[in-house]
C-alpha cells in the first residue's frame, strides 16, 4: 500500500510529543528528588557521614526504566524514519543541487530553477547532491530535513496539500553566507505546473531553429544569461550593484583590469571572455587579490552555450 504523507506528519508529531512528555516528566521527577535529598540529607540533620549500602531493587529500576523509555522513543522514531524513506511509486523526481550558498533544482526534461516548483497533491522525491561541503535541505512546513553530503546522493520526499510558497533553509552550517542559503517550494495547481515545466529548458538552445539577426541574438543571450546567473547560484556570492561579497561584484567587471594570484604569483589580467570562461570552469586558477578560493568548479556542470549567455549578460553590467 502506498505511503501517505499524512502518516509521516502524524509519526513526526507523535515522536516529538512522546519525547517531550518523557523529558518533562523526567525533569520534574529529577528536580523534585534533588530538592528532597538536599532537605533530607542536609548537614544539619546528618553532621556525620554514614555508609549507605546498595539497593538491588532501586539499581534495577534506574537501569530497566530508562532502557524501556529509550526503546520506546526509538520505536516511534523508527516508524517515522521508515515512512520517510519510502516514497510512493510514481513520485515526481527533482534533483536539488546545493553549493555555497544557493540551491539549484533540475527537472527530468532539463529545466532548471532557483526555486522548487511542484504540483499540489503530487508526491515529490527530491534527490539531493552537493558540489562542495555538507549542507542540509530543510522545509519546516512539511517537517522534512535531510543532509546533503558531498560525493553521495541522498533523497527525501513530501506531498504538498496546499497551494502556496514555503521556505527552504540550509540547516547545516556551511560557511560565511550560510544564513543566506534560502529558497522556496512553490506549490501550484497541476495544470499550472505543467505549463511552467514545459515553458522551455533554460538553455541558449531556445534560439535553435529561429532566424535571429546578431542584435536579437545578443538580447536573447543577455536575457538567458541573467536568468542563469540566478539559477546557477552566481548571485549568492556576486552582486550587480558594486558592493563586494564573497566574490568580486559584477558591476563594471567586464573589461576591467584585475590583480590576481596565479600559482602563488601576482599578476594583472584584463577581464575578457576568455578570463570569465576560465574563471567559471576553473575558479581556483586565478584568485582575485583579496578574495578566498571558495567557488566550486563548474566544469562538466555548465555548457559552453550557458557560459556564453552569462558573459553577454555581464557585458551589460557597466
């Protein structure tokens, strides 16, 4: 029988309730015993210490009872865990790619987005990948959280029951801008989702088969490049208003002379198409002076056409 997501929510709520009740009872009991022992065995009533013999019944009680309580908590947790690791057959699959400090979502048809679009009442399996360090995919509204581990594909699943937008957080500290690693789950009606996902793969291939003159092609590339800079997570480290973040600002970057460190030596380079392409594919080859080597390589992840579109977009930011 297919797993119901409402069963997961119920299991999670039950587990938290059981653990909370046990914790409160133990807190009250232990605190009361501490106060009672302080009063009963205070120095004024017992000026001389005396040897206390062991009590087999008491020792068995404080061993057996905590063991039962721990096993009970484990039982409820295990029920929820099994449900969380059993997505229903036919679940829609999306790949969530984490990198410092953004989320990127890829759909089976190649569509890419900076936000997770899903249809309402449809089970969704999210495959989790990391390009750099340990992250954690967390959607509080759906009570789901799962680590995103470098070199390993993990997953979680959920089934949204209401249309709306729900926050996505990274719940594992991943560096300087960890708190800015935010996104949204956008839940829409099935027909609206179908229109959105079929609206076109966000690649420069949109121009295929079209007769465009050079100026129209450049405008198209600039528009696609702007979208890709958000989808690929570029805006997590680079601004377009001249302020510096983890990486240099994009404003006025193209054509600028930068001081970079290459193989431990400082040199001057002009930011041209070749330099940008190399910086995207091999970001640690030339580190701009004053910045750290934090950008993950995009080699094998981004296409030449996408790089071309991003370059055309950067040319507009003067």
